C-alpha cells in the first residue's frame, strides 16, 4: 500500500517540498515567465495565462495520481517559493513514464537546490511509489540541467525529435535497480 501522504509536505535539509496548489500562480508566473529561466526553452517564457493552464494541469495531477510536482520553498522561510519540481507521469516521445522536472528562480541558481529536490524526487519515485524508472527530458544545450541529472545518477538513455527544426531533446534515465545500488 502506497502512503501518498508521505509525499507532501516533505522536508530535505534546506527545502520544504509541498503539494503544488493553484494558488501558487503568482510565484509560478514569475518563475515561468522569466526569460532567464527559459533560455533553453524553445517556446520561451510563458505568459501568466499559459502558466495558469500548466499549473492547473500540474495541480490536477495531485488529484488524479496523488503525487506530482512540488512547490519548492525554503525550509527557513516556507512562504518563499524557490521553484517547482518533482516527478509526474508524462508522455515522452513514444512512451509514457515518470518525468523529473525542475525550474528554479534565477536568484537561487548555483546553490544545489535542484539537486537536493531531485534526490528527494528519486527517493519518492523509487522508495514510496516503487516505480521502475525515472526519465528526464532536457534540451542538449542546457548543460546545468544535464549536470544536475548526471549528479543524481541519471544517464543519457535516448533522444526524441520533439522540437521541429531543432536538435533532438535528450532523454536521461535512472532505473530503480540503479538507484538502489547507488544508495548501498
């Protein structure tokens, strides 16, 4: 029996990871609308309306699946939203899998928050949800995100032609067996 209640709120050393809510729209619109946080996003920054639609879908995942992307806050200042991330089911190329995602406010970069959140997401995926694998979709030029995925043990697995006229996106993967063997 899966204890979904153990997935939110969740605390790491420095972060509070809580269920994403539709009321997070102001923070989401700022972070997802910032050109700096979208430098590798082929569609560019999101408008408040497209962010609201995205947030509705992501918040709805918690209703449908009982887990999804978190709103990531500082444990010392729980009202301070640093970013968003976690794991959620997503169509990736020809298959559906558990996707790891993170997007943090530019002023938080370089502090290890994405790695800290991503490690908690992998633990949730493999220990709580007992999933077989987690995937990460990333643009080839997004070196910081690729490094984060590699830092948490993910390896380049495949690629997918998902942006017409652009280089294929890279798909990283870590299996449950690989995750558990790295922890021993």
